[in-house]
């Protein structure tokens, strides 16, 4: 068989050789826009990049030096597939702040919590299996679920997070249709993108419903310690050890550049996660793991989180007051933690078709459609307030307002705002996390 | 559906929820042995851990400090899914030593080359597709191929590497059987575990055969720059840009603790690899990537490789002379680079069943069966000479000789050496890479 017999094209001689799933992998048009959006003159309200400038870089640099000089033969070597035991012990201290009691053996260290998402999906999902996820859901999770050929069914939220009665009805309906639901994917705290938090009252209700339907809960919790006004809520995992896989991350409470996250899972599941991780990457980076461990050992990490909370609260406030001043026609939630404001545009506007015009006006956001598996949600946009300074945020929202005003004018004259978006769902891009 | 209706057991309530592939993921009995083998009193000739003690840790520590202090806002932040552009440019300099000419756009940085293996397998393999791999093959590759539900067919090697006529016959036979061969997996230089190198004469022959059969070549080359006696051979990728995906790694030429490897692929394939990598990990670690880039920029990395080559040659010599002295009944190749000696045991001995007795005698190796998809190869063992000092290597081989002698005595008396091994193929463990 020659290459051309093999279904090759002049553009891609291996086109005929891909796995079925790979044909679904396409770079979206939004990706090209983001290359433009990352230029310094554009105010990016799009990415979920934390404010690294708030870290004590001099101290961290000194720490990295000591780490390599004193423990280099471990830090620069291969490590265990499950992750460094000392770090796994420190991770217990972090999770204790949300009421989780676990053993270091229950923890699997991963290359960011994105890898944990991939591993869980890997071990549970056969093509066509159903994952129930909030509407909307984190774009990077939808990307993994799609790459692993899952069917995603959304369940609705309100200001208190996932609605238990609706979740129950969704699971009952799917069961009636003979569908195999493998897990519920939920971001209970300071949701990405919706900004809401699952209320304390609803937490045991969600767990009871999932238990009753035999559905595992995948609790993704990168933002739980970043509340602005109160102590963290107890994690779902703190209420149910056997029914929940918990995912944590140092990307938002310390720094994403080390790519260190983790999963906590029931014993037998944890064992499979380790085997799947070894197939995927052999072992997580010892250099990164020991850096995080050293940071937790020798720095006031809780003080740093407190400082981040204050910085992000100030940025949240800047975002909300700028919205009130410049785009009063829109509606939004006021998140009490995390990175995101979820904005509903005025009637008739389409966030996806408006995006190129926004970037021309030197401001970027993520259109709501990225957070729905079916491309709905174009009436929403996600504004991230984590990265730009308050002044830049105000300038960004002001620019955004000029675009919204022009769109509204177009709608008033022509009855539609433009070309309309496509239904493509993006693969997760690092800028979208 | 309750959890117990769901097929759960008291040991694993989620047993009924796993994906089909996850049921194949089991920790082997060898894993438990390796926990014992990592004790300091055991001489490990098992792991492929490089000799990190040979690195200038003080200088690298100082470099890490400067990196965080001067470029912390980049090093500690999320990066691009494809990897840092500056590092991708430096990677071209590394590959130029093996005659590869490429563009930074062709390179995808991965979390060790293990992740590159996983990504390539992800985008090309539907369950049941065939991968042709050398007999024997790297255990970590077999682990990925199995986790991705590929069928592996081995093709034989001799002292000059893969045998072209046998490869051609294998591909022809598979075609006749209507099997879909997606790629050839090959480690052309200082093979793991066989220690052999594909001769210069055979390289274009292998490429021509694969091209004729429409089969992609996956060239895995972690050891290419670690030859003891001569300059590197030209890479397969240097002879064929469209037909080869090349995998490289800094784990053996610098340090594995950063987990940085890379893939070079034809344009359209490279694009899918990036999308698959973003789904799996969002982006590789900026801290690790910038550390490698800084190392390549500011250190005599080629001098360091030369120093590694000398150290590993000395260890190879220690291994071979100890084998000659202590286990003359066995046969082996004399590798002219890399990390491994592939030893054929005397008639009647089984490396797998002998392993527990070897560990009791405080020496560890990897049984040959780990490197075959069907568990054959129990008459071989892999001895790694990369990690222990020459004195420790001699002591390890001496201990091994006592076990071999006792086994031979048993065979002489009873006609068999023991219990026999099982057919389980291991998942890759970090200690086995």
C-alpha cells in the first residue's frame, strides 16, 4: 500500500492513518484570534492566568538554588509514578483547610490537575459513556471529555450552584434512556466560568443523589481556597470518601509553571490512576514536586494565599464597578472568590460573533459557547479578572463597552448583530483554562 | 441503580464503572519486588536512571535561581501547548548533531518523551490497530501501546538492529492478513534493552520498506548522543521528513527530573499532537522548559555529554569484565553506547523466576519478558550500567553469579530451575525505563 493508497492527501500524507478520535481534533478559529489577543496592547480578560507578579520571586529563586544544590540527586532524577511522598504529605495539610481527611497513599500527583482530569476520564470512559457536567463547564474538561469520546450532558445551575432536583431529574431521565452515566463533573467552588459556589445545604444533597444513581462524583477544586469574604466550604470529598474523586492544584494558589496538581481517589481507583499516569508520563517532575514541597515547608503559603485573595478581590471589584459604569445593559453575577465574572449580554447580542470586533478594539474575553458541549451559551461571555491590574481591567471593560454599544446600535438598525457563531467547541487552549 | 447493582465489590465499589481498557491495568508482582529492589543494600542493575551525580549541581542551582529571579513571571506561569519557542530553537541545535534539519514549528515539547509516545499512540491507534516493534522493545512503549489497546507485533533484530528483510516479510504478512499497521516503533541507537544500533546501511532500507507499505516510522532516540567510540549516526528523520516522527529527550543527556522531551512530526501530525497534548496537560512546565533552555544557553552541554559518555563507557567496561569473570556461562552483546547490556542466560535458566532469588542476594535486574508483548524472552535479562559505580557494578554481577550458579546446580539436579514465570507484561514503572 502506498501512502496515497492509504488515504493520504498532499497536505497530510498520514490523513488516512489517524485514529477515529483524532479526526475530531481541530484547531478552532478562536485559537488564531488568541494569538492576536496575547499582544501586549490587548487587555486580556480571557485567560485564567494567575497573578504571578504577587509572588516573592527572590525568595523562590533562592529556594530553587538550595533545592538543586542540596537535593539535586533526587530533584533531577526520575521519581515515583504516584509522586513524591513528602509532597503527598504536605498536600494533606492543604486539603485539611477544606475539611478533607486522607492518607498520603490516597494522593496521586499529576502534571497539573488537567492530567488528573485526563487520567480519570481515561480509566472510566468508553466511547459513548455519559458524563454529566454543569451548564456551563470548564472548557478544558470538555476538551478532555471530547478527546476521550465521552458524551457530555449538561445539568443546570443557579446562584447556589448545581440544582439538586434538576440533577436528579437528569440522571433519572438518562437511566430511563438506558444511558450509562459514569460520573458527575463539578467545580463546586467559584465555578469556572459561572463564578457561583455550591451552597453548603446542597452539598450532601448532590452526594446523596449521585450515590443513589451509582454515579461517581469528580470534584474539581482549583479555586476553593481563593474565597474573598469567608472561610472555605467543606469539600464534597470531606463528606464522602468512597463516592468522590477530588482534584486539586497548585496552579492558582502558588504557580502554574511547575504544572503540579493532584487527585485523591478511593484506593482501587487510585491504583489505576497511577498505572495510567505511568503509561502517560512515567513519573511527574521531581524538580517541580520538590520545589512545591520546599515552598510549603519554608514559606508562609497560607499568608501568600491570603495576599492573593486580597489582590483578586480588588480586581473583582474593579471588574464589577466598571461593568456597572460602562455596560449597565448587561447582567452578571458577583463572584465571592475565584477568577471569573459570567456576563449575560443584552438581548440580541452574540458573544462569539462579537469577539473579532472586541479584539480589534483591543480587549479579549472568552465567548460563553466555549463552555457548552453543544456550542450554546453565545449570549454569555466570561471575563477573567485574575491577570490584569485594576486599571487595565477598567480600561478593558471600557473598550468592551464601545463594542457592545456598537453592536446594540447594529441590532437596533438591522435586527441582528452580525455573522453568528459556528457551533465548534474548542479544545482547551492554555489561554482558556 | 445502587453502587452494588453497578457491579461493585466491597474492595472496589467502582469496579463496574471502569472503561474496558482499565480492566487491563494491573500492578504486576514485579512492582512489589522493585519496592524491595530500591533499598540501598541492593545493587540495582534494573533501572535506567542516569548518573545525576556527574552534573555540576552548584552551577545548575545558581542557574535556577537566576531563572526565577529574572524570568519568574514567565517561568512560573502557564505556557504554550506546543512548548516554549526558545527551547524549540535550542532543540534544533541538539538534533543537528544527528543530521536533522527542522523548523521550530515542527517541534512539540512534551512531559518527557514518554508523553510524546502516548500522544502519537493516541492520535494514530484505534483499538486493535497494529504497531510493529522490535523484538525486544522498550517496556514503557509496550505499556503505552497496551494502554491504548494496540496490537503489537514484534520484528526481529540482530547485532545490526532491525533486519530489513524480516521487517518487509512481517509487513507483507500482516497486509495479507488484512491487518492495519499504523506505525513501526524503533529505537535505532543503543537499543533499550538490546544495546544494538541500526547500521548505517540498513537505515535507508528500513525507511524504503515502511514507505512502500504506507507505514509511518516512530523513531525513539533517547540515547543517540551517548555513543562511546564514535560520532552519532544520522537519524532516520534526517533521511525522511514526511515518513518519520522523531522523539527526543533531555532525560539521558541532561536530567530526567525536569521531564522534558519532544517530538518532531510532519506539519499536520504536529498540529494534532499539540491538540492532544493540550487536552492531556494544557501545557508543559515553563519552569522545566526554561531551565533546560538556560542550561543549553549557558553551559557546555556538549562537554557534559562527553563526560557522561566517558563515565558510561567505564561502567559498560566494568559490567562486561565482571560478566566475563563471574558468569562466563552466559552470553551478551557489548554495546557501544547507551545504558544496557542484554544477557542471554545459560540453557534452562529463567530470568523471571530467578528474580526473587536475585533480590534476596541483593542484586536486581529486569527480566527479558518485560520487553516482549507476549511475555517471551525469559531466557534474557537486562543489566543497566548507568546508575551504580563501577565497584558496585562488579559487586552486583558477583552476587548475580552466585544466584546463577545455584540455579544451574538446581537445573543439573532437577532439570528445571524453579517455578516458572507468569505471562504478565508489566506496565511501565519509572524504575524500568
